[in-house]
């Protein structure tokens, strides 16, 4: 051997070694990237489970303490941080902004755990409808419950806004805050936002006085202490406002004229702007009064909030007490007590109503009105009963329908509040009744636990089982419900019994006294809604529909997952005792506030501009964003990493004319498989399913496709573009496979098809991403083809979008068997469409194709049987 | 099916947890079954009470300021060997569970727990007192 030959051998050996080393490095790098993806899936799943566990604790089934909340937040936050890190590792740090959002949310959560109400202090003014549980320490639980009423009750709350402690301090010139830093700016900001809200209020309610209720909102002290109320009135010329301080009976105790011509001149506004400016000035005056009061409250700082709402003269007003008190005429009887106070100081009527459906009147105490007394409907009381038999001097001042509506609303409020209440209402001149205020009711009689125990010992159980959705007791007649039911026909206060826990039943929950489903779990969406409404509920109670015929009166104990025959009165009363977890418990309120920044999903549609890191408002948003971006990254992986083609892949030998190279990233092929793979050596579950469909003879059409000159010409720019692309970047058909993973890029003819899928036993991680574009046909035919593909995908319940001839579809959270069938169908669809591409001559062919394809490959999706549609998380 | 109240003999139960929410929620659940319940959030006070009165069941948190759950367990057993102790904790580990059982705890329950879990525990204690065999799986 000569020296030159030896050198050549040495050099070529060295080169081969280098090539091998480069390939190994690339492979490990690739595997590391895929591991990041797998980690995102795993962590997402773990976060969703932890979130569900936290949320489920709201239902009262579990006994937990503050340590549980702290450890849950810490665990979830760490995982979310890890998800953000993994996504950035996967995408080359394309989503660094997510770290900021993570940190913002983490800080909020830590502040909540530390009882630091400054976490949301920026919110100086909050319209009632925008108030959520996270604002409870700022505005008080009464306003949180009143806001919750906006969405569900028949009688809505008054339109209004809250000024938080931070807003009050900003408006009070004597409060210099922390060394007065930024005082002027804070005042200007608060004025600006208040001005805007007051202008809206004045526009909707022109010329109407404004009530301002001042309440103490101390975190762990007795909340809802009313510190005073004021009435602000702007004169007709809008030149001055009067401020009246009212006592607890709503009568004027003090009157101040706010002659504020300077403000008037300075603003030079017109109409409602003038009035809003004067009202703003009045609110600043009240802030000063409250500020002075704060100074006398002692060393311990007391927080206040204003509730500002229009206060026109009303036809009727009153209070409904959810429990009888010794001060009313029905103290000895259980029920709701409605006190109705007519105007002009006339004596009020009292009504005792049943606390359960149909909330009928049990007893009433009607005052004799003086002759000429004007009723709410405008008619005058007459001494002559023959003229107006229904409006004599002894007539009730309120109609039974209104009483029933008030009773339903009061019971709903008591349930949300978790304790007996005093609910104030007004009937305005526009004929609508509004709830204006809530106050906790201190019951003088403690629940008789022994009597409750005794009575529950005598009751008859109709059925028992399932899972607690929300603990608590509800009673009423059974009404069978399903998705087809018009929720408006559901009788308020009845017990809803359904076969499935469908999310479409949500409106029914807002009217029901309790909920029972035969199928569905306490981790599903409907159960979350039930907990949101604190609706006693049982999920997955076998045979409930048959065991509970419509019309049967029952008592549902959600915590015990038991349904009793009849209305068990003591159990109903016992339902509101200390054993329950209620909003009266600090841990409950803290949990709800924490969940507001953990659980809600605001970013839903990845196609919108809002789907961005800066719009993530909760940890759920962050992990959902990361998941979508990770799938997106992998869906385009082979385009973004074109040098993958140089890596060591193995050919797959198929019985169809198609070359696919396979890259195994772990567990995707049999370890002892040959270099040239056979389909039977594929271990990857999703790829095996896809190949089964791809090679299914039924997907092949024996008729040769007819390719016309028109098709070839129409496709020239596209096909030439593809044909002139360098082979390396064009790539072949490459399948990156793992035991439960598939990323497949197919360039068949001139179709470009990507399938990215995860298929394992864990439903929450399963998904398929499908993308299809291109083809050698004119645009019209390509459009038909896209619609055909979309129709097939829709049958399989893919979420599908079409743009031109680009079809993108996603399927998530699917049972393994169903997902396997979907991948098989996708394989068959790939072969089918490839062959039929140019064989479509009219719109009618679309239906013909579908009729040919569906019986062979979509039968599974036409016969899904019972699916628990209600348990979808996303 | 007609329900009967199984609590044939009222039991004296002491609950100790430095988190008031746990005492607040457990107490009425036992009272509803006819038992007599005393609650404490301070382990020192609970130990003092255990020295002056005999309880059938003690439900105690494990990790607390001052005397911890194991000390309370020891105190309860020293006061009355017949007293059954249920240890509840938010920091459950295999080691703490082993130690609790070694010291004579009747059961060890990790927080958060279902109310039903504790009630089942108490029922098993009742059954044992009545000489009834444990139900399958217990």
C-alpha cells in the first residue's frame, strides 16, 4: 500500500467519522427538541389536573386549609414556568414575552395569598358588571354577589359602579398616601375614569339623583358594614348639586349644597357632561367625609368602598329577608319574608313566602290603606269595593308575580352569598324591579342539629351515588331536561335532572335549585358552572332519570350525593350551616380569587391577533398558548429545519407507490427492524393507524384520473415553483415517529400534507393537527377538493378552516379508539384525494366522493353512541 | 330505603387544627351524627384539656406551632390508651405516616380530604368499639 492510498483511506475515514458525528449531534438535538414538546404536553396535563383539583375544592366536598392553597399555587406556578421555558427551548426563544406575563400573574397570586389587597389596587373604579371575585377585598362581597346576579337572575341588580378604597383615597385631598408620591397623577386618573362612568350613567338615567352607599370592606373582619349613604342631586339647570346624607332608614339627615359654579365654568361642558362633573365633585366631597371618618377609626386602617347608582323616585321599595326575624310578624314560621313599603310613609305590607318552588304565598299582613292611596300601577284605592273589587283599601301593594320573582332572586342570592340575607329592592317608574343592596342577616335561631339529625333519620332515600359537583342542599319538583329544552321554560327553583352533563344546560342551572345528571363527571365543564353558581349538584348518578320521575318533590344533598323523597325542611335549613364551605369562609374567598388568575381561558382562537403572550390573563391562557404554539412549531417543523433531510432516515417499503423516509425518535419502530422498514415493524401507534388507512385498497379508485391540459396549465406556476425548488429543501416524504407521536410531511404529486399527532391512553394529551394544500388541478377543482376534505374532517368532529385550497384542522382531547379511527381515515383520505384530485368535474362530484368514501372509513363517527359531550375541557 | 341514624352511642371527640376552617367544618359534621365535639386551634390548650378529660376520638393536625401532632398523639394515649387518634396533615410523607402509625395512630389522612373519609374513619372506630368486624377493604 502506498502512502497516498493510506492517506486517502485515513482522510475518507476521518470524513466519514465527522459525518457520523454531525449526524449524531443533529439527531440528539432533534430529540431534545421533541422532548421539549413532550414535556409541554405532560406539564400542560399536570397543570390542568392541578387546576381541576383546586377548582373542585370550591364545591365543598373537600376539607382544606390555607396550606393547600399555598402548595397548589406553588406547584401550578412552577409547572407553568417550566412550560414557558420548554416552549422557548423548542422555538429558539421566540416567546420570551411569556416570562413577563408569567411573572405578573405569579405576583398577583402571591399577593392574594399574602392578603395584600394592593394586588389589584389600580382598579379605582369598577362598573358593577365588571366586578368579579378577585375584587372582593376591594368592594365587598355584597357587590360581588350583586354582580353575579346580572347574569342569572330574573330581577336584575341596579346599574351602578364601585369606587374602591384606592379611588376614595385618590379623591380625598387630605389623604397624602405614601408620602404623597404621585398623588396628583392618581387624582387625575381617577377623576378621568369616574367622569367617563358618570357621563354614561347620566346619559342612561338623565335628571336622576345618584345614591352613594359607603361600606366597610375589611378582609377578615365583619364585612358589609354600611358606614353611611348619600344622595347626590343635580338641579335642573345643572348649576349646583345637593348632597344629602341619609340615615339607615333612607331619610335625610344632613343636606349640603355644592354650589360649584367654578367647576361648571371651567369645564364649559354641556348637558350630561355638566351633570357628571357636578356628581364627580359630590363624590370627592363624600371621599373627604369618609377620609375624616377614617382618621377617627383608630390605628387599625379601615377600608371603605362606594357603590354609586341612579336613584329615581320609585313606585315601591322593600326588603326581602331570606329567614324570618323576631322583628317581623311571621317570626315563628319558616319562609321568606317580604316587606313592601309604599311611598309617602304609608304603613308597609308583609308577606311570608315558601323558600322552595313555586315560592307561593303562605301568609300575608296587608295594611288598610287610606282612601285615595295610589297603588304602584297608578290606580287609587277606593272605599267602594264594588267599583274596583281588586283595589280596595285593603289590597296588597304588590302583585303575586313580583313577590315570586323577588323570592326566587333572594334565594339565588342567599345561595351565592352562602348565608341568610336582607335583600333590598325597588320598583321604578319604568315598571322594572331592581335589587339595590344586600346585607347579611344575623339569624337569631341557630340551626337545630339534633332535629336535623333526627329528621334525616326518618327520611326516605330515593337514590344515592355519583360524584359531588357542589355540596349543599336544594329541593323542589323534578324536571327532566335536555339540550333541546328552551331554558326559559324551566320553572325557577325546580330540580333539573338530565342524562348528560352537556355544557348547553348552563342556562338551566341559572334557574334550578339543584342538578342531577346520569352521566358526566364532577371535573367537567357543567360541574364548574354549578360550582360557580354554588348549585347543589350530583354528577353520574346511575339511573337518575328513571328513579326520579318528573314532578316528584325531592331534596338533593349534593355533599352526600343523596336524593331524598319530599321536601326535607330541616335539611334545607341545615344546608346553610358551618359544615358547608361558603363565601363566608376566608379560604373559600381566597380560593375563588386565586382561581380567577389561574383557571379562566380567555385566549381561545389561535387565528386572531389577540392570541398573543401579552393578552394572557391566567395560567390557563399561558399553557394553552404554549400548547398551540408548540403544535404549530412541529406542524411546520420540517420546513423550518430543512437540514433534517441530511439525517440518517430509513426507507419504508409500502405496497403503494409512495416513498416515505422514517426517522425514529424513540419507540417508533421495532428495535430489531431491518434498515428497510416494513409496515409491520412500525411501533408508532399514530403512524401505524395512518398507514393502515393509507394502504387500504378501498381508498384506491380503479378509474384512472383524467388530467386535462387545463389542469396542467393552471398549475404551471405552482408546479414549476415546486419543481425548481432544490431537492434538499423540497424534501421527500418524511415521518418523524415516536411510540405515541407522528409528524408526517407528504408531498404526493403536488399535494403538500402535514399530519402532526399524539395518540396515547391519556385523552387529555391526544390530538391531531392536519394541513393539506396544493394539487394539480384548476382553482375551482381545488376548491371542491378542499370542501370535500373539510366535510370528511367535520364528520370526525375536527375543528376545520378553509382558505382557498388550504385546509387546516385540529382534533383534541379524543378517546384513543376514536383518534385511531380518525388517523386511519386520514390515511385513506390521503390516498383517495391524491387519486381523485383531477377527477372532479362538477359540484355534484363532491357529494359523490363523500358517498363513496364515508361508508368505508367514517362509519365509526356515525355511530359514536353515548359520548359525554359535557366533559370537554377546552 | 329508609335511613337510620347509626350513631348508637354518642362519642366524645376532640378536634385540634391550627387552621380554624378545619375545626369549623368538622365540628357540625360530627354533631349531626349525635357526637359531642370540642375544638382547639392551640395544641397546648388541647393537651391541657386531654389531661383533664377523656375523649373517645382525637382528630389532630400534624404540623403546628408549639406541640406537634405526634406530641398530641402521645398525650392522648398517655391520658387514655383507649383514645383513638386520627392524624390529618397537609404535609403527608411516607415517613410521617409510618411514625404516626408506630406511635399508635388509628389512621392517617392527607389534606385535603373528603369529609366522608373522616366520617368513615370514625365509623370504623365505632364498629371496632362495638366489636364488629372491619368492612372489606379496610
